[in-house]
């Protein structure tokens, strides 16, 4: 069907889950090769692919020995080489994160100068990453000590716990991922029992709104931060002073043998914190309207 529609390459045309699937995939390839002699459009597709490979001299890469590929992989994974693919990828991700942060409303409320913060984040990994972002930015915060607490919403915490922490804070930051991200994207930081009884998107939003209502009643500064799609910001416009979208919820987890010492960071949350504290301006503009 893909090739009949004019495509030269089919992206994952076959689901491979078992050993039998591998055999079936081999049969699929054999069938495509046999049809090459009788199918004009398959011949044309094959010729286009060959010409593209010749144009970019792909044969020169294919013919290289395995030792070359191993050394190339080692060099590109090196953090010591500033031109490695890994380091270049990091710089690109940082730049994209910085340019993506968009103020949806409440620009006049920025920067935030209060130093007692409570955050509600979608999971434990985002809590740790947000804390790391605040720690990193602390030197730009007039050297004041930032008091910070974060509650992950993987499994909803006790309402009274959130209310008690809210009383000790001046700022409430609510991170939101909508649609809800998959379990494998949690990062493996949450307790297994929390993942098993993970709250639904509806439950997470209802809990977040409850705490936001309480924060507004106590004259706290409320920040709503959609980390994926920004549409939920429209639902909380009466509850939040500021809404800032990052359009990314990616985190980086440095694995350690001791799980308690693993580091969790996020370039998008770093960029968010920089805008909140006033050490950077929001460069992004939302591609969608909240109306």
C-alpha cells in the first residue's frame, strides 16, 4: 500500500515482536524483491533509492571496516570532544529549549522575586529536574536562599500535605503534561507502588486545580506550566497569574549504581526557571491560540 501510493520508503511497515515475526519480515522482503521484476513502480522506486545513495556517496560509508565505525561511535559519544555529535546535540537541545519557552499570559507578573516555592510536577523525575533547575539558577537570584518543595503527581499525595506545604510557600508552580505521558517516560524514579496506582489525567488536573484555588485564596503567586500541549492553560486562566509553555517535558537521567544519587536534569525546565526568575526572556511564541 505504501509503495502503491508512491512512497519509496515505508516507515516500520511490519511489527516485530517475536522470532516468528523476524521470519515473516524476511518473507515480506523476499516478496518485494520478487515483485521487482514485474512491477514498474517498484523498479522506479528502487532506482530513485539507488540514485540517492550514489548522490550522497553512501557506499563509501558502507564499505568502511568495523574498526572505523567503532572509533567513530566512540568519538561521537565523547563529552571531551566539543565537536562530537553528543556535544553538538546537547547544544542544539539547549538552544531549542530556550527558544521554545512561551509566555501564554501573565507576562507583567514576571520576574518572580519570592524565595519560597512549592511545585506540583507530573512525576518524581520532573520534580528532581525542577529542583536541579532552581539550584542551578540560584546564583542568579541575588544570592538569596530558595526554599523549595515539590510533590510528584504520579500517585496523588494527600490533600492536607499539599495544603500544609502551600502555607509555607509564596509561589505555587504547577507543571502539567497533557496528554498524559506513558509510564516508560516516567524515568524510573517514582516508587513502583505509585506507578501501579498512577492517577489519570482527569484526576491530576482536578487535584492541581484544588491546590491552585487554595493558593489564590491565600494570595500566592500561581504559575501554570504546560510542558507538552498548552491547551490546559485556558482551563486555569482564572486560577493562575502566569502561564508559561515549554513544549517539552524531556529529562536527562544520569544513571548511578546508587539510585539515590542519580542526577535528573532538564534543559526545558532550566529555560523555564530562567524566565521565571528573570535571568532570561521568553523567546518563544505559542503556535496555537488558547481561545
